[in-house]
C-alpha cells in the first residue's frame, strides 16, 4: 500500500488537510470501499499512520485533519466548530472523495463527529466504527464550559510547545520536561 503525499482540499472556504493510502495494485482488494478516519481533540490524521497502512491492504483509506487541527485551517473560526458546521464539511468531503457510501471511523472527538454524521446521513455510510466517543454534552451551558476549557487547554499546550521550541529543547522523540505547574498529576516519560 502506498501513501500519497499530504494533500489539501477547499471545503466551504476552508482548506482541509488529508492523507490517502491506496492499496498496491498486486493485492486483491475491495477497492471500491473507502474508510475515512477521524482523529480526536488536539490530534491529526497522522495518528492513524500504522492503522491506515494495515487497512490499505484491503481498502482505500483517508485520514482527515479535522477543522483547526493538523494542516487544516480554521482554528480561529469558532463558529465553525459547531457539530452542524462540521457535519456539513464532512458531508462535502465524503461526497468529493467517493461516489458511494463510505466506512467512517472516529476516535474520541472524531467519534462524536462520526456519530452525529451517521444520525443525519446514514445513506452515505457503509459502516461506522466508534472508539471512545459519545454524542457529547447535552446541556448547552455545560457544553460551552467544556468548549472554553478545551480551548484554554489547547492554548496552554501551544504556549508550552512554543516555549520549548524557542529554547531548542523540543525534539522529535517528544521527551520534553514540562514543569509540574502545567500538568501536576501526570508523570511524563518515566
């Protein structure tokens, strides 16, 4: 199986990044089937590299960078993070990538998006795989509080990364010392 270079597609005014794995020509595959992988909060499609290579023995695989993640734009467009907006983007993406139903697999936040998509557009799915996901928080006040907390967490992680990057201590193995004031209950890299 081969992975094409990271690609981009404009959907409703936003550039989304994605990776495609195509089965090798010498393998017998169900080539008409497409599996689309959706990552979790603070992730990117890159987390699915190993899984995508395995799946691509039998099917085409696409790992999408969700809105504001990985190489996709839109982090500053808070209104686009609503479930309805993201489902609309995902529908457009799926319709451009494949002529028929797809298998959608989501992890965590990606599972929540996949579940919402499936409830609205079941006719566009040949299968649904969910890992560590739910419909999310129903109470709007709790949901807004969680969204604000997630945004704050993302800002802190980005700020910490920039501090270490500027200091020259952020390395490819990610064995980075993070002060206890940021993550007091997590023991990293023992």
